[in-house]
């Protein structure tokens, strides 16, 4: 299993890095690992108003495959000028799940994981998600 670490991704401008700090590693099977975008955030921004990613793994029912689940939440937060408080107006939510059979060679599992997740991270899929419409 990989060791817990912070994750760095690029912003839309493809130049600026955004760091999702490691908050807690998974305590074991089914336990969530958690990252939060703390680096670069205003100190006054409450933790609940910061973007976060969670990820967990577990066996399926018959224990023939490992299932992974992840969730990314990015609150749309504004500072209310009249109250001086941050307010979450809405949030972007991504849910991800997958099944990795245990009777497949590790190299094939790795290739499938990389290709599948890279496809979801491809420019076309990113554009479709941002527009709210699948390519036609």
C-alpha cells in the first residue's frame, strides 16, 4: 500500500500548483484517507470551507475484488462583507468508485488503474464535466 503524502495538482492555468495536504492516512481497511487544501488558503477560512478529497478501499462481498471509493468536495465560499464571515454558497462534488479483481496480475491491474484514471483526467472529459454536457 502506498504511504500517505500530500498531493500536488495543477490549476486550470496548467502552471500554478495546488497542494492538498495530507490530513490523515487510512487507519485500516474501509477507513478514509483525507486530504485538504490548506496550503495557500487564508488563515481565517474555516476548515469546513476548504476543498477536500477522501479515499478508501475494501473487499467486495465475496472477497474476490478490492473496491475503491473516493469523494472530492470543493465548496464555493464567499466572504460576507456585512458580517465578516465566510459563507458556503454551494459545492462541487465528485464521487469515484471502481472495482479491481484480485485474480488479475498486478501489472494488468496497475495498467488498468492508470489508463482509467488518466482517461477521466483527460482534457475532453474535463471540458465535458465543466460544461455539464457529454461530448456529442
